[in-house]
């Protein structure tokens, strides 16, 4: 199954929230399904963002089952797990363009394609995803926290000295599990492109 088809099947099987139809309509008008997940690391290829979202979803479900057992939906709804996973990186929509750069290969200069990052809405990362999603659907507190803090220790706010991510992880353990799912998908399921 193609990544886009799998993404949409998981979405339509689980999400019934008001505004979700408008969210998907908007997503279809963006580059989400063909965008890379990053410029030079994991998922740095066409369609990498959608694939990454699916890897994260599968890891998140495994972690929820491992931590809470088969009744994990007593802790978080399947709908919430899907929303958090599939849309945590919606902030990357329309931020990458294909370009070329000169690199030396075997002592010869050659042009190599790469994805150039240029954010038209520099609002942050997790917080930007929450902002975009909130324009279409109402997020509950755990969803917003998990998406906002999914970068954990890699979030620039944390690198600046803030302990807010750690506080969110203590108060909302689902957020910590989601951060682990994102890390596992990135480092275990995906490989750097270069």
C-alpha cells in the first residue's frame, strides 16, 4: 500500500472530529504527501514526511501497548493517537524545495540534488504544528502537549535552558511516550539519506 493511501485509511478509520474533513482538504492542497521529512537526515526524499508520520504512528501504538497493555485506549483514544502521530510534523508542510548544490565526488565537482529548507511561517516546530492543526480541529490538552513537545531535548526551547518539556513529560506521560515514538521511528525505522 502506498504511504498516502495508508495514511488516509488510518485517518478515516479513526478520526471523526469536527473540521477533520477541512484538514484533509487543506492537506491535499499542500506538499505533505510528497514532502521530505528532513533536508538531509531521516526521510530526506520525496514522500518522506508522510512515511515518517506512519512510522511514528506504528511506534506510538507499540509503546502504548507496552506501557498500558491491550486496553491502552483507556488512557488515550485511538483518535487522539492518530491525530498526534499523523500530524505532529505538519509544521513542515511547504517548507522544503528541491535544489542542487555543488559537491566534490572523486575529486570532481558535481551537482547533487538536495532539499532546501525555507520556512514561510517561522513559528517554531511543535508549537507551529499545534497552531496549524488548531485552525481546523479542536485539540485536547494531551494532544496539544504531545505535539508541542514531541522534539523533547532537541527542541530549541529546551536547548535554551527551559525545563518545560520535562514538566510536560511528568504531567502528561503520553507526551513522553510520543517523544520516544518519534525518536524510535527516526533512528530505528528510517535511515539518513547521505
